[in-house]
C-alpha cells in the first residue's frame, strides 16, 4: 500500500538537517520548530491559528473541548451536549466526542462521496433526542471535503458549531458559489488534522494539529494541550499532555514544502487509475455492473489520501490481490454503530444502510506520490484477470 523509503530518499538530506538542528538546540518540548510549523501550517490552511498536538485523535478532542463542547472535569454532572457525525469513519471520530464528555449522534453518508450526508444530519437535528446538539463533525473522508455549502446552511439554520474532521485532508479545498476556494482547516469553527505516517502530510510517528478562526479556541486549546496550564504549575482546568514533539514539527515543516506537489501527483495517479480501469472495461454505475470509480464533487479539490473503489465480490478480489503480492485495504470494514465498544449508543444493524453497504463494498488501492505507472498497470491487470 505504501513505500515510505521512496519519499525518504527524495528528502533525506532536508529531513536529517532539520532533525540535527533540533538535536543541536536541545529544545525538545515546544521548541521553536513547533511554532514555526504552526505558522506555516496555518498559512497553508488559510486559518489564523494552528495548534500542534500529539495526534489526530487528540486534535479532535482538543478542537471540541476548546470550543466548549462537553465537560472537561471528571465527577461533574454529565453534559447534555451532543455532536453529530458519521458512522463510516475511523473510530476516533466518535471516541473523541465521548472523550470530550459529549454524546455522539450518528447520521448516514452520501453514497457517492462516502461523506456525511447533510440531509441525514438535518433529519437528526429535527428529531428530539433529549440532548442539546452543539456541533456537527463532518469527516472529509479519503481526502475530499464534505458538502460545505449544505453544512454552512445547516449551521445558519440550527446555530451549531462546525468542527472539521480533516485528518485525511490536508491540502483539500472547497469552492463556494461565490467562487471562493477555501482549504480544509478554514471551513469550520475549528478543524482537526492527523499526521500519522500514512497521511499525505506525515510525521515520523504520531502528531496532530488543530486549526481555528477563533482566538478564544486557539488560546483554550493551547492551555488544554499542556495540562490546563497558562502559567507553569498553575492549572486553571483539567487538560491533557498533548504537545506536538519538536522533532516531529521539524520533519513536518520540511514535508509541508513538498506537499502541494505530492498532492498533485496523487491526483494524477487517481486519474490514471480511472483511465486504466475504464480502458479495461471493468467499470459500472453500481457493483452489479462492475467496479464503481471514486466520485469527486466538482466543488471539491480532492487530495486522494485514498483511492477507494466499490468492488463486486470485494473480499475475494482483495484476497486475489494479496495472493499476487498487491496491497489493498478496507476503510472501513465495520461501521462505528456496529462496533462492540459503541453498543452503548443504542444503534442496531440496518440503522445506517448506506454506511453498511459501503463497508461491504469499498476497497482502497495503493496510492502514494512515488507510485509508478507500470505498478498501476500491474494492479489493474491483476484486477482484470480476477474478473476476467
């Protein structure tokens, strides 16, 4: 699925020089490279503020907690705050809501983009649940922004916060009816990014980032990531230890300079997959007709963190690819409402049919900037042989 060595070979000298600078400074915790990367990341996202933290999961929690969602102090009365999000995402989208002390409410996905459906969210907002919906958490799944025109309209109508789960979408954009193009990270009230090593912008370990347009959220998140401290050893509230490591920040700032080119290479690879699969007569409008290619909303600037098909006989195809030494992955095989640890939420099979259908059909093919054209041809030929 990935070959990290290819990217490292390209930027090795830049990365090692950045790491050496940190080692020479001996400033490993919130050193100058952290604030330097935060400023560069904020500029890339067109957001006034960016706060580095320890992981994408922490970034989700920080974004919500800093925005006043849920309850921070254990032992207090449980919050009635609720956050609406997707059941078709990585586990952290829901677990971070619970960690913030709020209740997750789920709504189904748009079958074309796999992103949270605004129409489904609207139905949840109109259904009394005995809670106060404070925010919507759309996930920019696979590197494509959720329908922000529709979510902005829901925000205006229902007076809720919009928190972006942009873990997979650094560099993605959304074009509004006015023609304005806005990057992920500057669309909502706050956003959370992950720099897990598989991401488009990746650290050499765990790392994350919160972006926001709000000076208040920025200030609160900086306190929360450092045990609730604004002054050393004076804890105004119960926070967490979630600082971005200085070494990771140094690596990330090097990689950020290359990211626009890498994201464009991913778009080129995605377009080539489309062409190869169509030329092999493998595609259809549904899995009864063939492979369903990824759909890109014309308003979205997709960065193809993943290239995800809908595939007939998906599991058998994946096994065939594995047998022929070709990587693939299922993102995600079990929707969140069916996870054993989330049974307490009270959902049942059939509650979110589009998410359940997607979980049975999706398959991600290898995509990373250094993937070669001949390797893509080999992958598509193997798929053709399976169906042939």
